């Protein structure tokens, strides 16, 4: 699971620089960089602010952060079949409307 990578992608999709996004989330650019690089996990307060600025539910970031390496071997085939479809659907539900 790579929450930092997901936050980085959503930030970029929204057109924020690290500096601007950090300011909006009330964290430094260096703290944001550590989060996005997976060196540090955001605390609950910071994570909530990140989600508010991105205008997404916390659960969406967790969902988008799932990767095949965290899936049990006997579930990988089903995961690889369903996850791309489910991810696309979640992106359409939560992200397309907010970009208009």
C-alpha cells in the first residue's frame, strides 16, 4: 500500500505544486515530500486536511493505494480482474465531478 504515491498523484491531478498544496494542508513542503515518498505517514489530522484539500473521502485514498503486493497469492487473479474496473469507477465517481 502506497498512500504517499496516491496523495502525490491526486495532488498533481488537481494541479497543485508541493509548495501550494503543503500551504493549503498547513504542512511544510519538506513534510509533504516525506509523505509522498513514503518515508513518513501523515498523522490523522494531516491526513484529514489532505483529503479535505483534495476533496476526496479518506477511504478513497486507502482504496487507490492498494497494490498487488498486498494481496494474498490466491486472490491476485480476482484482484487483477476487478481492481482496474473498480478503480476506474471510483475515479469517475469522486474525481471527475470535482474537476469541472
